[in-house]
């Protein structure tokens, strides 16, 4: 999952569709939800979170898995496959970023809206700001979807300190010069209306990974798997099947 997200943020419609064909494993990053608190000086890197993912595979006695990483999770997945290619059967990088020339982090308008929500001290306002920047304006008008997202955000809040630590890890992330080493079958999926990590990032990543397939999803935002759960699951299913 991405920055400030818990495993609930994948959304049940998307996960339920994947469960038709996969044993689906979702987890909270360190410092989040059901996982251990941050320890030591509270510093954290994307590579450390990738090591956490390997530790989870070890604990579950799994030699390898089809790996899906979204946003910050996509950065973690990049470090995972670079360090342990044998553990990744196929790789799907969703709405993510690699750093380097040509990449782009959050646009100023989205950053301002999120910062205002968080700094307000009002949890519901912060969740609403996240809702508005993560989705297309058309989907953001869906009241039943907003109710589900609101419930997740209010039920399992992520501490502001943890979000700041994750943000610093994201800013420091840069795999751009190493991505050409990846030989794992890779799908890069990105919402055309992404207001968190602009779609140019998806195009850049797909161009850097040999043989990567790029799928731009029209009319959807950052968390496109909420907006188009069935299509998103089918993309992953087909990608895994081709390279089974």
C-alpha cells in the first residue's frame, strides 16, 4: 500500500476479485495499523520496507509471489525486485514513482490540499482531503464509495509522525538508474488523471524497465483500483497468466 495507507485501503471489491484466482496477502507497513511501532530514531527507507516484505515472505514460508505495489508500495516493490529478483514471479507497479530525471512528485495543489487537511487537526477533514486528491472528480462524487473510504480512514488512523517518516523515505527514493537491470515480467499501470503522482511517472518507469507493459487507465485517478476494481484485477490476472 501507499503512504499513510493501511491494508484496508486496497478496497474489498478489488481484493475480492483477485481472490478468485490468487491467495491474496495484504499487510500493514511498520508503524501502521496492526504492525509493530517504529523503533530506534524513527528513520525509515524504502529499502528497509522492501526488506520487511521479504521478511513477510520468509515468515509465511513462501519462496516467491506475484507482487503488486501501489504508490509508495510501488517504490518498495522496485527495491524488492532489485534486491531479490528470485522472490518475484511477476511485478505490477501501480501509480508509482522512480525518481530521477523526468519524474514528478505530488503537484503543488494536491500537496496544499492534503497539508491543510492534516494540519487542521480534524481527522475527518484530513480523510476528506485525501479522498478528493486520490480520485477523479467523477468518482469523488460517489457518496457510497466515500462512506467506505471515510470508515477506513477513521477506523484505522495512521499517526502523523509515521506519515512524515514515510514521506521522507519517498523523497529520498531513486531507482531510475537501476530499473534497466530488472528482468522480471513487469506491468506498469497508472491512472490518466492521477493528481498524486502524475501519469508521466508511469511512462518513465515503463520506458526504463526492459519489456515492461504500460497500461494507462483513462478517466481515473491515483487509486484507480477503487474506481475500476474489476478491470484492475483482470489486468493483474492476465499479466500473471501470461508469465505463469
